[in-house]
């Protein structure tokens, strides 16, 4: 009885065929990824909603780096609910908002800057709600808090007697202070 039998040869050919198919699929995916990377680097890619989230994130990051911040913010917003890149998109959009706010504040538009800082703080808080250990978001939120602190809760001004205040022992009925 020999080591090389007909079923073993068939199994070897099937295994080899499966490896060739898997290699071809990986090759196609690699070529597609290289094409997307080249387009993103060249800045000629258009935002394709059918592209994987990582590619759309890369496009949004390239837009932000090139100065098209409004476009980048729109693209990051479409990715914020994605599992794979949602946190990074939320964090990057908060950073973009903070950069815009700082520029507006330097150009003496404090009202617009205030709105952008508040929006950025909300994005940072959302990142921290999902991942409390995200130290970069924690640090940036603290910086935003220093730039525009949250308003303190204002207690009502006691202009008159409070209704729920305790009454003095001398005005209470049925109370004997025990004096002679």
C-alpha cells in the first residue's frame, strides 16, 4: 500500500485550488486598497458611500488635511455611527471644530467660536461616554473647558423668606422650651 493514493492526490489538488482562489481574492482586495490609497493621497477621490468605512474615513482625513474642513466634518458625521471608525470620526470632528473655534476667536468672532467649542465639547463627551479611557479626548475636553467653562448652576436668590425653612422654636405651636 503506497503513500500516494488517488484520494490524497485529489485532496492535495483541492487544497491547492482553494489556496489559489484565496490568493486571487486577497490580490484583488490589495489592488483595490492600493488604488483607494493612491486616490486619497492624490486628492482626486470622490466620496463614495459604497466604499468601506475605513476608506471614507481616510478621505475625510485627507479633506481635513487639505483645508476643506466643512467637507471633512460632513463626511465624519456620516461615519459616527459606524462600529469600526465611529469613535475616531467623532474625535477628529471635535478636533476640527476646536481648530475652527480657535481661528474664529482670533478673528474676533467670539459668538461663533463659543458655539463651535460647545459642539466640540459635546463630541468629546460622547467619545468619553463610549470609551472612558480615551485620554486624548479627556485632555482635549479639559482644554475646551478652560477655553469656555460650563456655566455654574445658579441657585435662586433668597430675596424673601423661604417657604420650606424651619420655623423657630418660639413660633411653633405646642412646643414647650421647658423654661419656668
